[in-house]
C-alpha cells in the first residue's frame, strides 16, 4: 500500500537509523494529529494508544514518528522486538520466505519451517525430557491451548492462577486475568473453573518464597482440591501485574506441589521469554522445569506467533485434530522466529540483557534515593520497573504524569500494575548504552516535572 502520510518517500533501512533522541515538533506533531483524527473516525475507541504519535520507522533502540521525531524505545512493542525492530536478519528471512509461499495451513499441507521452530523450542526450553510443541498466533491463544492440553491430560476441570496475573483478552484468558478494568469489565460471563490464589509479592507481603507457596497451596487444598486441579498457570515474573518478581522458592514450591498431585505446572513466558531476563526463559533463574511453557511476543521479532511447548506425554494426550488453526504457525512467522533465535545466540543477547539490566538497576536505584515516590526498584535483566506511591499508597496519577512527561521528552515508556502505579522498562536488547543512559536521564527529569 502506498503511504498517504504527507512527505513519505524513500526511507533509510531501519537498522541504519541514527541512534539518538531527536525532537523536531511537539508530541504529537501535525502529521500525527492528522492521523489521530483519521483514527478517531474509523478505529474502535477501545483500542488503547500509549503515545499519540504515529510511527513511520523503527530500528535499534529508537522509533521515528511521521513528523520526524526520534524517540527512545523503552517498550519494545511490549517485549516483542527483543532483537530490534526490523532486524536485518528477520527481514531477510521473511523476505526469502514470502517469495516461496505465504500460506498453506500446516494442518493441510505442512512445511519445514514449522517443524524447525518446534525443534528449536525443544532445544532451548527448560528440561532435557522429550518435548512436543504446537504453534499458534497469539499469547492468549497459546494460554487457552495450554489449558486444553492440561485438562485432557489430567481429566480434571480446575485451573489455578494467582493474584495480579495477566494471561490475555479472550474469554478463558480473561477469566484467568486478575485486573477487571480495562480487561474484563462488562465482558462476562467468563469461562468457569478458574480459581485465584495469592502470589508472592515481596514488596507488599514480606513473605519468604516458601511461606508464600505454602499459603497458596493451602488455599488450593481448601478451596479447589488438588485432585480436581488440572493446571497451575503462572508468569515467572508478572508482566501487566507490575513486573512482580516472586521471592526465591515460591515457584519451586508451587512446582513441587503440582508434581506431588499430578497437576500440570505451566509457565507463562509470553512477556519474559527469549532472553528478556538474561536467560532464555525467566523460570530458569529459579531452577524450575515446568511441564508446559507458553511463549509469544519476543518469539518472532514482531510477526504473530506463539507456542506451547512441553512434555511429550502431556502434549500428545490430545488426539489428532484436537489442536490447530488456519493461520497457526504461519510460514512467514516461522521464518522470523528461526532468525530471532539465531540472532539471540549469535549476538549473545542473553548476556546483553544482563548488561542492560545492570545499567538500569544502577540508575533506578540512584533515582530512588532522590525521589521518595519510588517505593521499589525491581526486575531481572532487561525487564525492570519502579513502583510509585504516595505516603505508602499506590499513586497511579503520579505514575501517569511521569509517563506523559517521558513521552513529551521523547522517551516511550509503559505503565503497568493492578493499581496502575508501576513504570516498566523493556528496551530492545540491541539498544546501545548511550541511548539507555539518556533514557534514564529523561526519566529523572520527568519524575521531577511530574511532582
């Protein structure tokens, strides 16, 4: 499609974009305002917009809007563009595949790319056991299919999730998600047999991991019954819930309980996977091997793809024809995923995530010493956050003001948290140090301006 944006023409490749913050207009500029008016006239108002600027190009650690403003990208499309936006390796792989074919439906006429992605997932997901994978289109779809597999395997109905969880926007995934507004309000009735127990939230509950696990499993026993529980589904680090890192031992306690009672233990690694936390998957930091791993977001560099990977005997409980979908494991997305996995390995982006996390942790702790509103700095690798409060109470209004100040200054940040009082930072793993340092400078300015 030919661009109708005024001034659009020949563009430089995204990988060669200058890695700098540069504001040439206010945010949003005149062209973004024009597109905003068109959006209002035709796009459902329920679709959110973190920033009012419309993006024209992106690469490395920046996104460039239609007015020529270059913003530092601290969101990565919600942990999707871990290898950078329009990574040359991904672009080349997709371009080659699109010249071959774009679709056959793997369940109708299979192709090698799907198999190769499943082989790669078997190699990089935790555990040395025999594994099977199925490929899907979105995180929510993968969540729903993981639950389907667990129910067939166990013959049980109940699914246990935790407080502050986010698992998606489809009906079953909404039931599993904790936060009502904006994700669930008015959309019920929801799928039944979903039960919620407390999580480990060290900043708020002060419990050890083992104590938090004991509290959760006791409630499973009393409110659900282990013999009726098909699965425990949990994010190893909660994403939309506020980048909550559980106390050491919490995940292991839940996994041990699941193993003792024949419950399928499912790690939702949709936001935490593919080197984001400094390892392939966040649960590896806890030395826990889940029965099933759910992946999406960072798997394919921005193309729609998700997966469920797990123990062969569990996944293969479902008979032929029980799983699949028309677009599931699209060949273009498979080509992108293979390029992403190769780039993570070739460029050692797991180590790079640790380095970026070290820079953010140092700078964020320094800001915490200057701003009493920062109650906690937390995260792992290139997945960091600050929780903001006023006199001990969550302060969503201040958080929104800080985010708005960052956006006006040319830094794209995301909010999170059940109470809306968390700023989260998810830079592309290819972001240069100087750009990340500048983003932290701007955050300090924004915190001061938002007071």
